[in-house]
């Protein structure tokens, strides 16, 4: 029986609950098309999804063991109906335990949260990818202080899940500077920084890891990420790729900057 290995994905999840806001949805039309098409490119329907969202940050790596995750509307100023959105996917406590076991073997401490639900970094792409919410989802936090090496090592420890029917998704944004959106100078800054990321993603493992660890020396690094929380999920999925080279799936443009999505494996 042939072993099935899932790829890992880094998705630029866009702004707030954009699929439910018509004018924003038009801005992200190409991203929406990609997200909807992604399940058809998978080797099969995953048994579960492990989601690493930029919007869950904790002092230590923390996995959600919630059986029925709730909704976290971690945005403000949007239409009232966007605070009623539901994504009723179930959790998977057994997978949460598997995550902790893998990290224990790698000597990486992982806490557990019995109640953590879906923030918009998690539910926005999943609503488009798996709209029936019929795939269990476990969420895993990023770690405060954003160490690239620690997050790459986290991904490396999680790599066996790819052979166990689990799709690992990092949800962030290749550009995340709230003061920069719509400014004329931001487009070129976002292009040059994203080019650095694509070059890193397409490199072999050792070079890729070195470039991601050294990301702050990329062109316009801090103009793109004053805080790198939205970049950190990329480190995790790159680590989980091990020696498999990545590629850019889509370079989209929204709100005056470019935003990219990547796949490894």
C-alpha cells in the first residue's frame, strides 16, 4: 500500500472576515479562487488539519484539545453579520495528544488548552477550503518572541503527521503592516520582501532555513513586518517540509501590497 504524504501550506489569510464583506471579497478574488481549489490538489481528503494561526500567540507552544471549538471574532469595525459567522468543525483531542507526544520526543514543551476555538486566521481560509466543515481541526499556537529557529524545529518535530493523514497549514500574511496598506511606497517594499521569501522557499533545506532565520536582513523586512507574528507560521510549515523544496502557489495583490501563498511537498 502506497504511503500518502500531505504537503504543508502557508496561506496569506487576508484582512479580517473578508469573504463575508462584498467589497473586500472582490479585492481578494484570486486568493478566494486558490483557497477553494486547494482541496482538489491534495492527495485525498485529510483525516484532520493542524492549523498554526498568527492570531494565537502564547508564552509557550500550546495545542487546543477542544472537542467543539468555539468562534473567536478577533477583529473590530466589521458589519454585524461577521460576528455571527460559524465554522462548526469538530476538534480532535487524539491529534492534540499526538502533537504533544511528538514534541515531547523532540524535547519541546507543549501546553494544552481545553477550550481554545477558531480565530479568523483559522476559520477564514478553512471556510473556503472545506466549507462543509467536515474535516476535524486542531489549532496550535505560535510562541512569543517569535524565534525562527524554535518554530522551524517545531515544524520538524511535527513532520511525521504528514504521513498520518494530517494537513499542516500555517496561516499568516507575507505583508502585515497596518500603517503601510494603501501607501504608494508599500508596493515595492512588499514585492522585494516577498521575492526574498520565494527565493528562500525554493531553496534546499539548509539554505532555506538559514534565509528564514536571517529574515530581518531581507529587503524592507521591518517595513513588511513591524512585528513578525504573521510571518512565523511560515517557519513552522517550512520546518515540517524537512528536505522538500517549496514553491509559490499564488502572488496576489490587495490594498496596495502583494501577498503570497506557498506549498512544500
